[in-house]
């Protein structure tokens, strides 16, 4: 008798202000769970923060009677601030990210002239994952897949065995009609992204890819996931048959037309610190920097 491998239960929460999905990943056997890519509400005009978005996730975890084992980041986001500290304080869990976070910390630590005590060694996070490493959410195996290109630290999490795992891909892929991530941030590279996408598209056709973003048209619901088969067939940037050279030329030309995200600088300097603020200055206040002419 063949026993089917355990399957993750996934619920997705869309933040309309940033277009970001936070995913709740539950092992039904143990009630252990992980939260992927949480969002802290932030108003760049006033500098005020709120926890409305992540509090929806916290309420659902409590409703399910689940225990947070992991607070996972797919990368250092440039369009929203992580709510990992608030989530960890409320529900516990370890904050994890791919081990190449150190490359992002070195690059942006220098660009932002970070304080002398800033350590670009990943130590702000509880766990740094290596490519190919396996950890668990309860009894569910999770395989780490480094997917650089958008940023050096991008990481996908492949949850579960069998022909239809749940895969949390960050910004590497969007829904098929929206294509792929940009590659023009410091440390990004279009050829590297192409190769990372090919690793994802080599997963089983029925594997379900959970996206980090969707920006639906007015009146349309956001789309949280799609299959590898759908991406292979219909992704407008990198469907089957698209050569690396063609993709790189397209991506570089497209990226040259894109404006920088509104929350780029606030997001990066918070997220490279695992969602924590820079330390207070002599007057007791904390500040976020905007370097002039940096990108």
C-alpha cells in the first residue's frame, strides 16, 4: 500500500496597497505553520506604521489553533516593509531567509552608509538557508531553492514531496500574463534570473507556484497562484522556447523604462535588518535614509 505524502494547506492574504501576498502554510497533521512574506503597513508621507495587514494573518493563525514555526522571507523586498518582528512577537517562530542575504546587506549597507554597528553577516535573522537544504514545517519537508536574478538573495521554498508541491517563489515569477521580476536593482542580473526561472519550470507540471504579488485590474480578484504547466505554456516573458539571449534583451529593455518603487529605500533598509528599524540617533528618534542619485 502506497501512502500519499502529506500536503500543505495554504491560505493567501492580499495587501491591496502594495499588491503583496502573505501566505500562511499549515501542516494539518501537527498544526505547525509558516508565514511567508508578511507586510507592515507604512505611509511614506507621514512615516507612520500600522499592523492591519499582518494582524489579519495573526487572527487566522489563532483561529486555526496553529503554532508558528517559521516566519519566512523570499528576499529583501523593495516594495513593502516586512512585519516579521511584529509577527514573531505575537506568535513566535524563527525568521528565515536565503544565505545570500549577506550580499544584499553588503551592497545596501554601503549605499546607505549604515551605522558602525550594522553587521552584514545575516545575523539579524534567526536562520540562513543554503541552496538545497531541507527543513520542516511540522512534518512537511521544505526544500530551499536559491533563485537569484531579481536580487542576489531570492529564495523559493518547495513545500511537500510528490507531483504537486507548493512552491513560494517570491518575485521571481508573476502570473503568466504579467511575466517576470525586474533585474535592475543593485545586484540584479537578467541572465541569472533566466536560469533561476528554468530551475522553477523544471519542477513537476502540477507544482503550484504561490506568487508574492498581483496587481489586478479594477473589479478583478487578485490571483495568488498558478501551476508550472501554466507558466511553461503562457508566461509572456519566459514561456517554453524563449532563449536566454532573447529574455535578457527583453528584460534589460523593459527594466530601462520602469520607475523605482515608491518604498524602495524604506523597504530595503528595514528588510535587510529582518524587519527591524535602524537604531535611534542621539535624539532618540529613528530615521530612514534616501541616498541621492544612488540608482
